[in-house]
C-alpha cells in the first residue's frame, strides 16, 4: 500500500461559497494553482472550482461574470478523501468518478468534512509518474462521459474548445483566414505530431492542458517518443493539408506554437519543451526556460 502523503498539494486555498469568480481567479493567479476548494462558514467542504469552471462560468454569465458567486459554478459535494487513503484507492476513485482533483480532508465524528488538508491532482500524479497512460486514459474517458451527462458542463466544454480556436485564429492572423474546420484540422495534425514525439509523461501533461474535447483522440495514440517526428515532416503535412508552399507551412506551425504558448500553463509548457528536439523548439516564440518564473515553481 502506497500512501498519498507525498502527493498531497498542501498549497490549497479555501474560499467561502459566497466568494466571487473574481476572487477565485485572483487566488489561483497569486498562488499558481489550478483550483480552489469551496467551504461553508462552518468549514465543511461543499464544492471545488477549477480554472476551467471559472472560464466556462464567465462565458455563461456574460458581462457580470466577475461577481458571480462560486456556488453557481462550483462542482457541488465533490469527492473527498482523508489522509489515510492509499494511492491505488485515489486513482481508482478518479477513474470511477472522472475527476482530476480530489480534496484531502479531516473528518468529524459525524462523518462530515471539517478542514481541507490539501488536494491531490492528476497533474501531480502524472509529473511524478505515479500514474501511467492507461490510468490517464480511463480517467479522461470517465471525465468526458461525466461532462456529456451534464448539459451545462457539456456546453462549457464546447465553449472552451471554441476559445482555443479563437486564440489560434488570432495568432494566425487575417492573411490566411482559416475557417473553423481548417483550424480543427491544423490542431489535430500538429497535436498528433507533438504528442507522438514526446515521452509519454510529457505527452500526458500536454494533453491535460488542452480543451477536454481534444483529449480523447490524443490519448488513443501510441506512447512515444516517436523520433521520426520532426518539423520538416510536420510542415510537409501542412503543405498537403492546405495546399500551401513550405515557407507558409512553417509560418502556420509557428503560429500554432504561439497559440499553445498563450494557452498552456508556462511551467507545464517549459517541461514539455524540455523534451523536444531543437527543430521543434522553433515552433515556440518564447525561450525554453523562464528563470524568473521557475524560481517560484512548486
């Protein structure tokens, strides 16, 4: 039996359920975390809000989104565990419930959670190689199924993908004027190549950064690294896909890299870039490492 103690992220923020999206977003940004736990005024855990919940909630609520209470966008009564739970149990629970983050709590004699001691996240389990590709695939598939069952969440997932394509379109610019289908084709082609080129741990971290609707197909790819993937081959695929010349294909791929750079968490993206050969690093506009950011990384 392997304890979850080494995997508990103690840097956790607990906000009351009447706190707003604005307050949650500020807390996530300041503490460099991807979720906040929501508690009532007695300290019981009543919900969890992720960065994606904030985005989707903001889209749904429109111009007044900043003042939307967390109670309206949080996942209510989330799965929680205590510190005695072992690693195998928590991975199994993630698979069964289709969740990536599980608050760790202390329970009262009545069985209600009293205080949040931290969070175990799928991203941390991936980074420490505590889960493998099969585990991640089952968790994401369960998450996809859970999202489909919830109308509001399914709509949020669609809007998240739309936002990704908007970022990509803004980086490509008006000179090519790609429509949505072309943006989707470019995304599929480029991500397929990158995921195959990466070692499976880095690939899983990249997949976890992407909109949920894009993850399923990428998880079905064989684990890498496939060293035959290079920038020249990717450009050739883009040439054939869009009937453009080689310089234009390289330019399109650089725009795609800029979109990933804008979309992904910079610390996670640094880890991904560190696994890529030099030619594929030319996709990205930023240097591989950011000393001013890495000094504060967990």
